C-alpha cells in the first residue's frame, strides 16, 4: 500500500510561518490592546491581521512561488491610509524568529513597506479544485484576541481541493494537553509566562501533533489524539462565543438530547478544533444561524485536518464532509459538526432531528 506524501518542507514552512506570526500578534496585543480602556477600537485587530498575513505570505512565496493563497485581507485600503500602513510596517519589520536558520528558511525580513503591501495582496486567490492553494486566517477570533481570550493563527495547504497540511498557533491555550476546558478559557488567558502557547499541526495520513510555541527553532512536537468517549453525559461541548456565529439554542437542545450534563465551553477561533483534537474537549458544533450563510474556507481548513488526523470526524450538519474545492467559501456545506469518530454518527443523528423539527 502506498504511503501518503509527508509534505515535510511544507509542514516546516507552515509551522515556522505561523510561529513567527504569533510573535507579531502577541506584540500587537501587549502594546496596542492591553491597558486600553476602549475595546471598540478595531485598529489592533487590523494591525495584527495585516501584519501576520504579510509575514506568512512572505514565507510561503519565498519557498513555493507558484502556490496560490486564499486569505482574508487585501491591501487597497492600506495604500490610502498611510498612517495605518506605517503602523503595520513598524510591527512587521521588528518581527523575526530568534534562530537565524529558521528565520532564513521562511524568507528573512520583508525589505520595505511596499513589499509588505505586495505580499498582503498575494492572498487574493479565488480558490478551487485544482493545484496547490493555501488557506490563511491571520487572526481567527478577533473578539477573542481583543479580550485577551482565545484566538488562532491558521494556515492550511490544499492540493486539488483536499487539505494536506495544517498548522495552527494558539498563543493563549494552555501548553498542557490534558488541561480541562473550563468556562474561563475564553477570557483573560493572555500568553504571559511559560504555561500558554501551543502550535498544532497535521499532515494527511501522518497524524496530528502539538508543541509549545517557541520564539526561534520549533520545539519538539508530540502526537495528540481525541479522547475515547463512551458516556456522552460526560462529553464537553465547544461552541463559538458569538451567537451571530452559531445557533446556541439549537446546540443546547442537541446537548440535552445527547444526555450531556456539562455546560458548554464557549471560545473563539479554531482553538475549538485544536482543543477537541487533543482531548481537552469532545464535540464542536457550529450550526447555521442564517440559511444563506457560507463559512469561509480559511476558518476551517487547518482545523478540519487536525481533528481528522487526531481520530475525529468533521462534517456539516447533514453529515457531508467539508468541501474545500468550491472557492473561498464552503458553499456546499451548512454548519460544522466535529466529534470522535466513534460517536460522530450519533451526534449527527441528533443534529438532524433537532434541525429537522424546525
């Protein structure tokens, strides 16, 4: 039987690129968010989003110049707002890994502000079913980022519409894989000290891993797996903080029908995928709030692979695999249901019954 390709270089570049980008997002948080009285100021998110996107695309294009990238931001507004562009450039030019070999491998520094804007604009691929396309979310969970809760820097490589490599940096998740999720995980979890900051990764056919986020060379990674769960009453549900992102009422009804007694844990970003992949949670539900809403591929590509490689199943609310080959959105899917493979069919059965009764 043929073994799956290992994508060693792609994985290394993805891990280092995400790790470097988290250094920028953490600096933006500590310098621009922490201690400010107004959480309505969106500029820290804007600075972090654009800066992380520029650095990650620089790493990809240095190593794989012909690859396409589907990313959230484009630079036209920055070309008009010079002062914002200068602020972003101030963070980008100061961000580097403290290991010269690792920094060189992902392109070293961006040379000037114009190159930074060019890199940001290289994230405009339409996506699709053919070729090598990266899906990038430079700050997933912007409200979590602003409140000092959970956010993630997410990168996935799709080849002919199938996710092959995923890397997710979660600066505010506990390093300890066995740390249980509690209600406070979504807030006041900033990255100070050595107990937080995790880099998750996976390659199709080769399992999922986690490592302590570093500032230079990658730390050693170890395999992770979903928790074996037989008694659904003990299951931990993860869901989005924002009611606008996910139907909390339907999800509560599903949990009740499954016999789950624990309160659900609400947290932002693909940190939810990562938490269930390492067994800190069990089930992730993201059910559609509006009939016409289409999920963005960059919000799910890396997390989908990491959960499946950790022994889970990820489908939409009808039990269909997420289809990343249809462009920039999951236009052929509604909602997301992620759970250990052994109980996923039961969860889908209940999801269908609750949603079908409406």
